[in-house]
């Protein structure tokens, strides 16, 4: 019941913020509601302890709302509500820079609705319901880009909606094929039909999964279906960019994981040659995205577009892990979802702080910024080192997990892509740090720095994110046990 209550609370909170139209009320209520949702998510984790699944069914088909929350979904709920809380906490002091005051209540309403839809995508088993949540979440996500009310935001939002509708169309075709084959919309019910093999339905199931893979690829910005992402993330208000990169992209991937391993099952995937070829294609696209996203990031001069293209590469990591087709690969992918959510939320918020304080987005004009904004740039360095994969940061743990998963799977050639990607990450993150402390004008700035740092109280939520980057890099046992339990449930379903 907690899962359904979280979604309802977020929806009604959004309605309340939209109706009352008071900025202070919208900000405070959003933070309180997200905190309550995080507490409820922790309760969900406790309820699913030991592998139990929380079930809830309301209504009748096809409109029935069927929930089955395992340890994986419960943990993802903690991640989404916790990261959203920190991002919205940071937004309280920085959103005014990007969004007109009269639109702020609508902005916080959209955030609440968006998070509710993303949790619905992950919680619900009925594909009819999930498709509705996917569509609404896409429009809400586009709206938090467009709300900045500038021509480039409108163009980015329209591109996002157009490609998102295309992705939704592919997902719908896949759902229709699965329903026509099984007469079922529930993931466990579909699995029951295919449990002993695909039989004469092998070709149709292949095309269903192909359609869903393409749809999720567009929704999650898997290269080369990423065309909407750089514009949307680069032009959106910084808290919106953080939400989009850290959370929105990931909800659809969790849905994809459930389709593959709950609706179909790893035994069936492993036994069918065409489905194995599909997973290999996902693996290949993930590896290409790891490299292509990083190469495009190196070519950028705008700090937010650089971080946006970095997200294209990081999404490639996740799909690569899923494409390995092993339990360890799936574990590495889910761990990277967590690591990327924490780190990229911090980086986008830090980029927003830099732009707000300097009115500059150009990477070539950031010489000496480390002396003007020492706390901000130090935190940016932490995020950058994590993305590169330096030990003692959570990003290193993810690359270590991927390396082990690759060796375990036998796809040794992917190791080269992993190593080259790490090197490319360094090629676009380290120059920012070097310019900030050692650029041509850095010495001149160091002699007489004009401090333009934001107040520490405004940076506190970002500090917490950076602390998590280090904490889970050094001591990741708490999240490791949760992820292992969640992945194990999905794998053996």
C-alpha cells in the first residue's frame, strides 16, 4: 500500500501546488512531500526484506492497477525520492535564476507529477498502466525543459516530445504484440505463458522485444537515438537537467530490465538464438555509446552540453551491462544507475551554480575559477574524478563491476571499449579542473581572487551528494546488499 500511497501523495501535492500558486508554499510542500516519500520508500525496502514482494491490485482489467514491489523497485524508489529531495532542496536557492516567479508553482507541480509517473513506470506490472505512465512522464519531462521560456528551450522541448512520441509508439507496438500472443498485460502472467519456451511465437517475441528496445532507446537517449538529450539537458534549468539525467532516463531502463527478466526470463533469453542476437545488439550499441558520447563531450565548449553528452556515454554503460546477458552484468548496470544518479545530479547542479554566479557557460573562459569558487570547483572535481573512475569514488566501483562482469561473460573485446571510455572521460573532465586552478589566467586570479562563491547553506544539498560519491566509493556495502537482493529476485523470477 505504501507504493500506491507514494504515487498518490505526489500527484495530489502537484495539484495543490498548481492550485494555490504560492511560490514559498510550493517549495516547502515539495520538500516535505519528497521527504515523506523517501521515508515511505525506506519502509518499502524493509517490507521487501528477505525477498518478499509487496502486492496490490485494484480494479478490473485492462484498467486494473497491479503493483508488485520487489527489493529492486523499493530500492529504486529510495534512490528516486532521495535524489529528488536533494535536487529540489538545491533548487530552492537557484531555480529563480532560470524560471519566472509566476511559473514556479507550476514547476514544482510538474516535478511532483513527473516523479509520480516515473515511480509508476517502475512499480506497476500491468503494461497498459505502465504505458500511460511512460507517456505522461515524457510530457512532464518536456515541460520542465520548456518552462524556462526561451526559444532554445521551446525547440529542445519540441524535439524531446517528437522523439519521445516515436519511442512511445515503438513501446506500444511491442506491448500489443505481447498481448496478442499471450492475452495478458501483467508481467508475471506473460512470464507464465513463456516459462517453458517460446515455441512458435519466437519470431513474434523477437519483434516485440525489438520494438520495446527501440522505444526505450529513444526514451533513455541510447546512442544514436540520443538526439533530443544534449539540447534538452543543455538548455533546461539546472535542477531540471539534474532530474532528467539522474532519474528520468533510468526509470525506462528499469522498465526494460523488468520486460527482459520478469516478463520473458533469462532462461528463455538464453535459449533463443535471435533473442541472444538482440542482447548482443544492445551490448554493441552500449559500447558504441560509451565511446561516441565521450567523443562528442570532448568537442563541446558549453559546460552543460559537455555534461549532457557525458550522460549519453554513461547510459551506454548501463545498456552494455544489460546486454551482457548475465546476472553480474545486470548487477553492474543497476549499480551504475545509482552511481550515475548521485554523481550526475551533483555535476549538473554545480554547473548551474557556476553559470549563475559567473554568467558564463564557456569552458574556455573558466581559468582561475577554482580560486573564485573554491568549494564549488572542489565538489566539481570530486564528481569529475568519479566519472573518470578514480579509486575512492563511486565511479571506480562501477567500472570495477563492469570489468568483472565483462570477464565473466566472455565478451573480452568490450574491455577495450571500457578502458578507452575511461580515458576519454578524463579528456573532457580534467581540463575543466586544470583550467580552474592552473589555466593561463589562473595565477593572476589567484593573486587577487574575487570570491563569488554561493553561500554554504545553498550548497549543502550538493555537498551531501558529493559526500555520497565518496562514502559509497569507500564503503558501498549497504547499497551492494540491496542491489544484489533486487537483481537476484529479478534474475530468478
